[in-house]
C-alpha cells in the first residue's frame, strides 16, 4: 500500500437518522479514519462506503481524533478498502 493511494475518509454526516458522506468514494484508494466503535458500527460504515474495514493499525494517531461513526475520541487508526 503506497501513501499516494491512502486518503482520509470523507466526513460522515448524519441527517434525519441516516448517514451520508461529504464526498464520493474514489475507486482504487484505501481510506484512513479514526475508529472507536462496535461490530455494528463497522457494519454501518461498510454499508455506507461499500468498502471493507481492513483493520486497526498498530501505528496509532499521535493525537486523539473523533471516531468517524460514534464521535468518541480515539487514537485508533483504521483502514477501509476494497477486498478483491
């Protein structure tokens, strides 16, 4: 995985009980995000993006960030991408 193909996940916006992304997902990219959620939260994220949660990195964020789904502060760095 090269750094040129890793993007920050667009902002997840909740409106009227449903989720949407602030931008479209680009084909061929892996997305990096802060994630502090349950299996159910991961499933919501995967359905929203059409991507698969590839896992939590051993290389955490230095500063806490808000989880893209729950809003909880975390250092967990996760990756979303297509599984082929």
